[in-house]
């Protein structure tokens, strides 16, 4: 799927309007989204509990991530920049920190809910490839943009075979909840593998970079 096709998705157009210019209450309600606003750490943890996210695996996305994406050469990495800037993502990394499966909102389609399991993508672990896999953001670099919260517990990367990074937010409402639900279900398919899931909240990030 090309970058232009990805951008043509109704949901992506709506998200762009929602984040940067605001949108109608009708569309917000249909997708189950909420107004973008600052959230404190306790609010993040409250929503994490509501969405069945282990509090010890919660991080927040630092605005330095925006600076990193902006620094990439647009003539070479335009598609990758747009893909990694999406509000809902699930990135599956192998034990060497290489991205092996990449799921983002603009490739899922669906209305009024995103269809993450299109083509049975999440019926295997790791999920079938959805968005194009790239090498611009290995896990070792990616994690430098994650801020721990008070409840976050340190982990030892060498102890795991796979890592899953999930971007979610209060603002994305039930779309976040649905993504987390299918990722958590998919984790149960990783028989014989040690997998560590990292849930990165993006409310503060998008509020500051919109």
C-alpha cells in the first residue's frame, strides 16, 4: 500500500483534522474520540487501568520524538515519518531490537471502528505485516523517547525474545481500547516466547506538538 493511499484513509484525514485543527462533534462521537487536552500522570494511570494496561509497563512519549522525526530527510523518509507519527501504533520487535511487524491506524481501515484484524493479521504472533517495516527506529533508539511514570518498573531487555510497543491515548478513546484489547489477546499466542509489552501514552506528546 502506498503512502498516498495510506493518507487517503478517512480515519487519517480525520485524525489530522482532530489533532491540528479540531473537528465536528459528530465525527468525534462516531469514532469515540475525546478532545485533546493535557493529562497528568495519575490520569494516564487511571486510563491505563481502565484499558487493562499493567501500570508497571506504562510510559509517556517525550516530545524529543517529534524532533527526531522532524530531523529525518523528507526526500528519503517522508513515508516513514508519517507512519511513525500516527496516534495508534503497535510495533513488534525481535530480540535483536529489529522491527518485524508494524501496525498503524491508517492501514487498518474500518468505520466506525478500526479493523485491526483485517485479513486475520492478529491471529498469529507476531501479527502479519500491515504497514511497511523499516529500520529507522530500532528498539534501542525508540525507547530513548519513553518517559517512565511513577508506577513503571525497569526491565532487562536481554531476558526477552520479543517486544511490543503500543501507542495509545485517552484522546483516541475506544479506538485505543480496541487496539490494546487485540494486542493483549495476540500476546497469548506467543507460546514459548518471552514477550515484554510497553504501552506508551501519547496524550501529552500530541498536545504539545500539534
